[in-house]
């Protein structure tokens, strides 16, 4: 039973609402409900289509106790499967990415699967009565493409991603014109002792930009912060601000002669835990996944994708700045908040939501919490 005193939280006016109770960020029962009602039925970003350009190329993805493999077939189709052999349940692939030979071979008993997921061979199975290879192919998982990124979903009844994210694809294309022609630059995984929602909350408000740490002030100085706008579109949201037109240096590198994706600080979030973004003056698209490992532990996956042209020095500097400065500053905020939420001296606070829904308002945090609350307490 989820320990909650009142289910009318989501009906309170945002400007007057108290934040989600602290237990939503560490309670085992709430996390169990999130696993079943948020993450298993959700669309999860696996990687960019360029990582699956050739037949046999694959990506794996783990979410909680589930593991998936996505691969390009000989017929050019991208397919996703549960990453498990149909003999005795052995995990098939451990690598995050790579390229298969002609078959996907189980390392336990050498059952082999084609690139279409069909069982090609199973040693000694010819001795079994009524054994049909066609009955033991890999189990498929739904796939869709959004903004040239591949998503998967376990739930056969989940709403299509094209419906959930209607309009998001066009928004991404408007700010990231080279999106379809990008390739992976780097991927960084960081384990953080904090609930996944704490990390999301931090990313979708500008209230702390000028108040928390020096690196956030550096970021705010690169954009027209008074024009920073945060908008909710049900299961997706954006936070965007134009870059400073007179900037000459960013991330310690000169802008002279550089190219970049957009004249804005662009961010778009897809429910529940995927963010695509581009920092000012950077020639890339970043991905930011908040992957839950437990009630108070998350894996942050930072992906950097760039167009097929020489990378400007300012973009290299931006990636280094993100990995070594902004990321760690944000993570420290995540850790200290997680610790504080366990205090006997705190349960709920107030969202800083102003009527104008300004650049410093926390209305996106409230919107996100409302989606979480509705999912956790869904009936049926």
C-alpha cells in the first residue's frame, strides 16, 4: 500500500501547492509503483539511428531489471528484442554497443539467432520431439523514432510515441537542423546517490541558475536569461533561451570562426526521463537520461552527438565544461537534496510559481510532479 494521506494533491492550484511529500523521493513502495506504472510502460531512448547504420550494429539498454537489444537487420529494419536467450534465460549481450557477425550467439549453450531475431540453430535440438525453431525466436519490443533517436517500449498497449510527443519532433528539428546527420562523439555514465526525480527537477527550473553555484552563473551569462521560457506540453516540455548575441567567448574558448547548432540554449524533455539539449554556441545535440537504479540511486547517461564535420574548439570545450564543471555542480546539488529529504525537519515546501510563469518559476517542476503523482496513484 502506497503511504499517502491525501490523493487530492494534484488538484491544488500550482501557485498555492505544496511540493510532493519527501517520501516520494525515497519510499520503497512509491518506487515500486513508479517501476510498474511509469518505467515499464514508458518510451525509453536507446540511441541515435546513426549508431545502427549498418546491418548487425546493435545497442543494448538496461532499465531496472529489464534488458533490451536493438539492432539493424539484413533487410535494413531496426528491431528491438528482450536481451535474453529463449533456452534458459541467459543474457545474450553485455556490451553497450557493437556489431554482430552473421548471428547473435548465446554464450551458454550456443543457441544462435539471426539479425531478425529468429532462432537459426540450437545444438542437439534435433533430438527433441515437436521442436520448431520458429517457436523460439527472440521476443520483440516496440520501437519508434523521434528526432532521429530510437525509442523502445515494453507495453504493447502504451500510446504511440508519435502521439505522446506530438510536436516534439518538429521542435527538435527547428533548433537542431543537423539532427538526422549526427554521430556519437562520446557517452559518459555517472552513478549518483539520488532519486531520479530530484535530478529531473533540477534540470527543469531556472530558479537556481543565478543562486546556486558559479558554473550555473557562467551558463546564465551566455543566454538572455530574462527571455528564458519554460513550457509544458503534457508528456513533453521545453525550456529555451536565446544566446547572448555579443558573446565572444564561451567555455573558455573563442567563438570566432566557430559553427553551432542553434542561437539558443535549447532543451526538450520527453516523459518520463529523457532530455535532449544544446548549449549556447555548441555544435552538438546532447542526450541526458535519468535511469533509476533504486529509490535513492540513479544512473545519469550523458550522450554527445555531433554533425559530420570538423568539431569546433568551442564545442570540445563545451563537452569538457559539462563533464567537469556543470555536471558535477548539479550532481552535488542532487546529493545534498537527497540527504536533506530524509530529515525529520522537512516534509513539504512551496513551489516558487509566479503568475507570469517567468524564467525563474518552478511551474515545470509542478507539472512534472503532477504527472508522477497521477501515474503512481493510477487506478486499475
